[in-house]
C-alpha cells in the first residue's frame, strides 16, 4: 500500500517496496505509480523501489498556476530527502526522463545512476506537432475510451494492439479510481514540451544509460541518441521491437537490463 508524503508544499502519493539499494522510478505523462507495477513487483527482491504520482497525476494534486519540469524535479528531490534516501538509482520514462535530467542537473547528489527511457533533450518539429495534437485530443475525443485508443497508437507497439495488451490497459485505466483530468493532462504536457536541456546535458556526470524503443514513434531513437551523445560517458541502446513503453510491454527483459546496469555501477559485476 502507498501513502501520501508531505514534500515541497504538496502531498505526493508514494509507493515503496522491497529492501536493498534505492531505486526511484519517475513516471511519464498521465501515468500514476501503478504504471511501474511490474518493476515494483519484479525488482523489489533486491532493491528498495519507490514510485510516485507526479503533480497532476493519480493522487497527487495539480498545483495552482504554471507547472514546470524544474518544479517536478524539486518535488522529486524533496521526496527523496523526506524518505531519507541519500542517493538513488533513478529511472525516468518519457516525461519522467525530462524530470530525471533536471534532477541530475539541479540535485546531482541525489542521483547515484541514471536510466533515461524514451527520452529527448529538446522537442523537434515532429514532436511539437504530435504533442499539439495530443493537447486538443484529450478534450475533443468523443469519450475517454476513444481518446485512449487514439493516444495509445503512439505509445504501444503493433503487437500490443494485436494481442489485447492495449485493450487491457485501457480497461484498467478507465477503472482506475483516480483518473487524470483533461486539464491536468494538458498542464503536464505543456510542462514537458517546454523541456530543453540540450546545452546543459554535458553537466551530467553520473553513470547514465539511455534506452530507446526501436519502434517508438513518440520519441524515436534518434532523440535518445542526441541525449546520450551529450552526456559524458553515457551508453545508448536501442531495444529491438519495442515501442515507447518497453517496461510495460517487456518487463522481464527491461528489469534484467536495468538490474545489470545497476550492478555494474555498484561494482558487483565488471563494466563491459
């Protein structure tokens, strides 16, 4: 069970599981902590895994006034402090990867290692046009199911649409008792689209792994490559057959890959 944690002037819904080195999972646009269920379940036998609802998602309220990636990074740093976590292996997905970049730049002492999944440093014209469409889709779709069916065309692979995975996720989203409002979706989206760390990424010195899905059409691998090239010593890997959300579609493979990276960072296995 999770709990609300008072941090940085708000109440952040937080789920914690397991024992061992600290792992912090930062979700993307619209996702509550439950998006990381396969990691909370699959990694907690050897790590203390923390996931939480960003502002405007799940059970964490949307603030009054503008929302920014920098403010969400400040939330994250304060959450770690309140939880008495000195440093954590940080995983950021999509919009959460923007937060993770800002966390590593603004609060480097909190970040032991960095995994950036489906990431970007600066929106290009394709990403800008795509997100403008998402912005009005959330209010103009005939109903929430239709909105999710359209939105998830960018998020999941063709096989996930064919094998029923996407319909299952849609059903679970519609049944979730803390749905995100259209206003909160748009505010988060606006914050993420203002994200621009391209010129500051060389300031990240923590060990970094950048993962991109081969079939990701929301944040294509070319964007992840730009991020990895800008961070000193960062590794870049393309996950074959994966789309935007590989940690949900292929959780066992994803968990094994990040676990291997953390073991290398911690010195329990040699760095290849």
